C-alpha cells in the first residue's frame, strides 16, 4: 500500500493555497476593522509592510490611504486574488512571495508595519517582534491584532496583550486591549473571538 500523504500544516504554503483557491475571499475583501480605525493617514512616500497579507484586503486598504505597500505571504493562490483585488480598487501592491518563517525585517525601512491575525510558531513571532523596533522609521507605527486564548495550553501560540507587550519592548504602547469581540470577516472569521489588539509607536 502507498502510505497516505500527510495533511499540510498552517506553517506550510499548501495549507493556505487550499484555503485561498476557492473563488470567495476567505476573510472577505474589507480591511480588518481595528486596522481601519487605527491606520494613520499616509504622508508622501510612506512605506507600509503587511505581514502575512493573504488575499490583500489590508494591503489594498492601506494603498487606498496612499501608502506604498509591500505585502508578504507564501501562498501563490493568495497573491493572485490580492493582485485582482488591488486592480479592482485601482491601486498597486508590491506583493512578495516568501516564507515568513525565515524572513528578517530590514532595519529603518517602514513607516507602518501591520500584523493582522498573523499567527506563526511562537519562535518565529518572537523573532519578528524583536525586529519591529529596528525595522520602523522614527515615529513609525506598529498595528497588531491576533487571536488570544485563556487556555494555558494554547497561550504560547495565542498570547494575550501582556505577553505581546513584553515581546515588543521597547516600543511605546499607545493603546492595547484584550477582549472578546464579534468578527465578521469572510467565512473563516465569524462569531465571537478573543483577540489582542496593540497600537504602538517608535519614539
């Protein structure tokens, strides 16, 4: 007998390609509401980086605000839909296909870094968040929303606000909240979910 092929995990592009190959946008076409509320207006030639931007709903929104947006993800199926969405909204994205598990943020490059429901392995998350301060330009902003869990066995992958603030030290935390909130973002973000939200700045 031929051994059965193991299913791809969330840390592999195949997992996300299967999700994004459907015609409907998995998380909708509208930006994340926290990002929409908090994103600063773009100044001339402002540079924004979207980690794990998927089908481009958040990157496209930032491009509409006037940012020069670089979107990162490793799903080729997601990129196709992201570029279609950007074209529909008459904006452009610099969409780079790469594996964030091995990505290093470049220093001093970004006015805004966005991490919306990007939930890699804890070691990858901590490495990226330790780089955020150096990657931001002076007065640059970091906007984060992620799932949070009260279950101690899940807390490493889905940490709360207090843990995330420690990982982002010494960014100045302008606003933060951990709470239950109702999500209505496509087929995969529906219903009440505990999330951690952070708006931070490099001062």
